[in-house]
C-alpha cells in the first residue's frame, strides 16, 4: 500500500525530448587542393598571354566590321541550309535503314558507312575538285553546263556539309525510332493506319524526345564545322577574319575575334536547345526543369529569406 501511495503522490515528469544532433560537416581537403591548382593554372595562362605581343585593341575595333558581320550571316545561313539537308536526308536514310527491303536497307547502310568513315574536309575537296575529272555536267535536256560554273563554292559547301551530316542524323533518327515501343506501331496498324501515317502521327512525335537533344548538339557542331569551307573558297566568318588579319597585320587577333563570335553564336544556340528539350520533356517528366530565369529567382529568393532570418 505504501508503494502505491508513493507512486500516486509522485508528480508526472515529462519525458525528455530528443537532443539536437550537432552535425559536423566532413572537410574535403581534396576539393580545396583542386580549386587552388585550377586557380593557379588559370592565373598562369592569363599571365602567359599577358606577356605576348598581342594587340587586344584590334579585336573590338573589327568586332562589328561590315565584313565580319557579313561572314556571320553567311555562317548562319550555311548552318541552317546544311542542317536542313542533313535532317531531311537523315530521316529518309533512317526509314530506309529500318526497311524490310534488303536493297533499300543496304543502300542506306553503305551511305552511312561511307560518309561517316571519311573526313568532312576530304569530302569538301572531292566535290570542289571534281571539275578536274568532269569537264561538263550533262543531265540531258534538264541541265548542261561546265562543271566549274555549276559547282560553286556555296554548292560545294552545302554538299560537303549537308550530305555528311545526313549520315550522322540517320543514326540519331534511327535510335529515336527504335526507342518507340513496337506495340504503338502494331496498335496503329490494327486501327487501319498506313505505314506512312503511323510514322507521321504516332512514331515520329514520340521519337522526338530522343532525337531533339543530340540534334541540338549537331546544330552547334555544324556551326563550328562551317569554318572548314574556307578551304574551298567560300567566304564565311573564318575566311573574312583570316583575310582581315592578313591585310591588317594582326592575324592572331582576328582568330581571337572569330573565336569570340563562334562562342557567342554557340551560346545562343545552347540556350535555344535547352528550351526545345524542355518543351519535348512535358510528357515524360512529372516536373519540368527550371529555366535559367527561374533558377536565378529561386537563388535570389533564398538569399533574401536568409537576410530576413538573420
């Protein structure tokens, strides 16, 4: 009885809550060392370039020169036209490669094997110098002319870049088409759709999620590859910068200028590629990735909330 009375008389003591854990972050000394080495290398490179006899004022002086702007326009035009040829040809070759007809499939395989296996510069020189072998181009009643008049530098550039790009786009498109489940095709055929309508309405829209990201990379790569057409006498950004450098006595500075323009154009294309990929990710992702502006706003909002809390 005494024990029970003592228990009843004792006040209820609250249970002790869990104590806060004092988490000590792990120190990654390797990261600090890597950062120091990277900064040291960057400073060394900047110092090395600072010691050179480079006329840096020549870059802004010629940055918006009429010839440079004309070269930028021709570079963009050549990129667009070559990619149109490459994409259209790649789709056709991908469909031919997946065909059950052994003849069309073999032709597509041979085309891809040949154009992927030879350098772009070699293909450009072959197209440019075919006039040494063929004096005339004779298409019967349709067209007949001297080869040198027919194969202009622009046509040489389009054939060399566009036909080569078609081989790479064919493999990209084929991978996208194979990524679509075969049940989609079987279901559309069961509904009475033709093969062409199935490709256009069912397969290709779903394959775009796989095709678009590497296609964006190919566009950026094509923009840089256009610099090779200077070897076949086509006037574009690199050729104009090269000519200005030889006439002004600042060839290295003009190469830096061309590199700056290429960086500017590829950066703009990279932003466009990001938004295109985000558009085609709507059906496959539960939540779309944040845009660069949304990321900036989120960081600013978190910074302002920390200031208020302090």
